[in-house]
């Protein structure tokens, strides 16, 4: 290879390292449906502001102005957006959609980007013990299951409502798991088709199987085929789809323990090689760790890894949200140490994870330049 070409390629590889989207997951719109004895229908439709809430609009400005992020991932529940009486599809509960839309527009009017996150594990109809309960979307052996076509119609409707809002990002689905990987691909493709058929051109992020874990990307997870064997087959007519990854740093990657021993760079290596092979980009929309010295180090390595590898275009940490109280979304062995919500406190009144993890560790690693305007894209857009 001529020297000039080689050096051009090297330059291109290093110059391309760029995070365009950085921020926080806002959890809460999916709350209030858990039932310890799996009573189907618990918390549906639920009461806004009591059982569930999307985000506190006044924290959006705190996040943008004081914490310098530009991306919020907003979780919602499919059984609330599309009540089971209607079925999954184009018909929404407009009251629930209205509350969700208030949250999305609070973010996008402030100039930031909003990831729409159906938090349903590729399941629909029984969220009472998610991620376990509910019929897998597109399971043709299950008469109660919503079909892949219904899922396409749902996305066609939702994307159509946002096709003129350039600051939206479509997150196809939170954490598919325990299903054929071919069906994850099939449903993801249907969602992409539905979104593009609506005329929407914004960034789409598509999950794999195994809770879309980075560390299992190219290995078998729960006996299902590796995501790596299927997900490169996704086709987006305008090539604006990235891969959506979740990756925790604790002992079993669950985000439930306070001990960190999983090296993000080591565990993401296979995924990163795969992304390079297929010239794909990824966004890590869930990661997190406890407030201890060991985790601080693993978390720092994780964010630095995303910031310096050009295959990664964005990240959101798990999680903020207005109704966590002292409960913790991540990594504390069930101890109530608070959340990433600004002002969050632990149950003993000491500083919550917003202070002890976000401000102490993650905030320092937020890239100085993030996308400021223009349509969400795998190629980013104007920064300052
Ligand atoms: C919203 O956030 C602001 C700023 O942190 C806080 O003062 C207020 O109490 C919050 N409201 C709710 C309902 O959580
Ligand atoms: C739609 O949502 C509202 C607000 O939660 C609720 O009162 C209503 O019952 C819901 N409708 C259906 C059909 O679920
Ligand atoms: C839960 O209820 C939904 C809607 O009524 C139904 O489709 C589904 O089969 C039920 N799930 C179970 C496990 O009974
Ligand atoms: C699909 O449905 C059948 C029949 O209910 C069930 O046995 C099978 O486990 C389901 N598959 C998945 C991936 O859930
Ligand atoms: C999308 O990418 C494929 C494969 O690289 C290429 O053939 C196609 O022309 C691209 N389409 C657009 C609209 O850029
Ligand atoms: C992390 O800890 C778990 C549980 O103790 C253990 O199974 C696993 O092998 C450890 N992993 C590493 C990379 O040390
Ligand atoms: C996954 O990727 C890693 C790193 O490239 C490699 O060592 C491993 O063999 C791969 N596994 C599979 C199943 O492809
Ligand atoms: C961090 O976590 C520990 C428990 O591991 C807790 O005792 C401590 O108070 C927390 N808060 C701060 C500010 O370190």
C-alpha cells in the first residue's frame, strides 16, 4: 500500500474518534407495574405522577447547563402507550402519549437529543414481572403474542409523529433476551422499515439479543445464537442506524452488585472488532457502577474507552428519573443510595449517586464538544 494512502487511513481512524451524544437515561415512565406474585395487569394504566413519571423538566436545564450533557433516553411502557384493549399498533393512549411527548419536547426544545425507549424487552402484554413476563413480539407459536407487523405499525405511527423533530433518536427496543436471535433481527428490521416508511430520517439504534450485552455480542447467550451472526444483516435505506449496547461492570454484568470486576475494554473487544468489520457504529445506552473506589476505576475506563474508540458515537448512564427517591437504579446490592437524579439523596440523607458517581466520576469524562444542532445521525453534526 502506498505510504500516503496508509497514512491517510491512519489519520482517518484517529480523527474519527468522536462522541456526539452523551447523557443520562431517564427512567420512570415504565414504573409501577411490578407485582411480586405476577398479577397480570398490575399498575395498568396507572396514574401519572404517582405510579410513573417521565422526567422532571426543571432538571433538564440542570443537566444541560451544569452537567453539560446533550442526550436523554426516555423510557416508556408499551402496554401504556398501546393499551392491551387496543393491541400493539397505531392506536395510542393519547393521554399517556401526551405526558411522554411533554418530556420529549422539554428535552428537544432545550436543544438536547431525546432517545425514545420502549422499555419492554421485546415483549408485550404482561409487564408484571419484566423482564421475564409477557409474550415475545413476533412469536408465531404464541396466540397471545403481538406480531412483528404490529410492532412495525407501532413504530411507523410513533416515528411519523416525530419525523419533523430532528433532535429525536429512535431506540427500537430495550434489552431483547431469551428468544431466537433471528427474531430479534426480524423485529428490528420491521421497526426500521416502519420508521423509514413514515418519512423519518433520524438516527435509529437497534439492539441485539442477550439484553443487548456488549460482552455476549459474539458469543452464545442463554443458548441463543450470537447477535454478531445476525445484526450485520440489518438494512436501513438511508444508512442511519447504529447498534444499541448495554454493558455493566459488576461481577455478573447485571448492574445489581456493588463489586466491579468486569473490564469494559476487555469485554467489549469482540464487539468492537465486529463493528469495525461491518463498519458499524454503536451507542451504549446503559452502563453504571456503585460509588466505591474499585468501581470508580472500572467506570472511568469504560467511559474513556467509548470516548476514544471511533466505533462509539454516544452513551447514556443508567439512570436518573423523578421518582427513584432513595432507591438505586444500579449496582448497590439493593442498598438505597439514591440515583443519578440531580439532588438525589441516599436513605440516610447522605449524597446520592448523582453526587457520588455522576459528579465524582462520569461528569469529568463528558466530552467537551457534543452535537448542538441538526438531525441526529451516525455522522453527528455541528458541535459548537
Ligand atoms: C424537580 O427538580 C427540581 C430541581 O432539582 C427540584 O427542586 C424539584 O423538587 C423537582 N420536582 C419534583 C416533582 O421532583
Ligand atoms: C389512558 O391513560 C389514562 C391516563 O393514565 C387513563 O386514565 C386511561 O384509562 C387510559 N386508557 C386506556 C384505554 O388504557
Ligand atoms: C396477560 O394478559 C394479557 C391481556 O389480557 C394476555 O394477552 C396475556 O396472555 C396474559 N398473560 C398471562 C401469562 O396470562
Ligand atoms: C413462543 O410461544 C410458545 C408457545 O406459547 C412457547 O412455548 C415458546 O417458549 C415461546 N418462545 C419464546 C421465545 O418465548
Ligand atoms: C448505504 O450503504 C450501502 C453499503 O455501504 C451502500 O451500498 C448504499 O449506497 C448506501 N446508501 C445510502 C443512501 O447512502
Ligand atoms: C468476577 O467475579 C465473578 C463472581 O465472583 C467471577 O465469576 C468472575 O470470574 C470474575 N470475573 C473477573 C474478570 O474477574
Ligand atoms: C469474539 O471476539 C473475540 C475477540 O475478537 C474473539 O477472541 C472470540 O473468538 C470471538 N468469539 C466468537 C464466537 O466469534
Ligand atoms: C457510598 O457508598 C457507601 C456504601 O458502600 C456508603 O456508606 C456511603 O455513604 C456512600 N456515599 C458516599 C458519599 O460516599
